[in-house]
């Protein structure tokens, strides 16, 4: 706790010490995020979302084909956090979230992502379909994950500039989002189940993309 207070003072961040030896580190006008096991420390923060135009500009300077992940109506913050952690490990450029009907970046998301949420560009957009149209103009393919996908993920060329779209836990991709994907991809299932948890599916598709790109470069 003393180390946190020292770092805060060093960086010009105000510190408030509670009556029960709790510390609140905050910047003015920021929202307080609270989680169950704060270990006596809480912080007021605003997550640094990247603007869509800024994201597009950053992709122009990317050293390898862009790899984006768009999440359609995923409500569970645990899934969001787990997907972000996998995306960072896979070297994705960014995650795109819709502003409505989606979990946002909360204390739970940050905790589940093990802090990796701060190592990846995250963009919030008003309309995913409009976003897809702009990405297509930039030469990025839109791959929608679906359990009845037309092509198994292992038979699809993912070495191209790609945006992988993962649907919600219960209903998958919304119809108008699915219609605007260039190609639907699926994970072949060997057992009696016909679907996977959204974060598991995202991890499998992300690292199949990594495998293909690494193999192509060797």
C-alpha cells in the first residue's frame, strides 16, 4: 500500500486514505471501479478507448497483416476479459466492441484479462456493420464465426488481413451482422455438443490464425 501511495504521489495522482486503512487513488471526474476483493485499494479511472479513425490509421503502420477481433453482443464480462487476454497473446491489433448490447470494460473485465486489457487497442463503435464496410474498403476480410459456418476454420486462409467476428453466448451473430461477413467459419465439433463458450471459440480461431501466419512465414 505504501508503494502504491508513493507511485501515485510521484505521478501527481491524488490519494485519499480511508478510516479503515483503505486507499483510494483517483483522478478528478473519473468513475470509481469497485470489485469484491480490492485488497484495500480502489482507483477512479477512465479506460482509454481508441477512436475508430485512429485505429484505422494505426493499421496502416502495422508490420504484418492486421488481425482484428469484433465482438457482437457479448454480455458476460468474464468472456470479454478472457477474449482480450487471448487476443493479446495472439498479437491481435485491436478489439472492436459495439456501444450497445455489449459488456464494456469493467473492473471484472480488467481482472479476468489479468491486466492485458491495457496492452491492446480497444475501440467502441455505434454500428458494427458500418464498421465492417469501412474495414472492407481498407482490404480487411470479415470472418464471422458460426456453428453452421460454411467453411471449417482449418480450411480457410486466415493469412489475409482479417477481422474475426465472435457472436453472443446464446444466439451467436445477429442476422444483419452475419449477412455482412465475407465468409462464415466454424470449428469442427467431434462430440455431441454443437457449440463452444465464446471465449474458447475466440481462442481457437485466434491461434489457428497465428499458426497459419507463422507457417506461411517459415
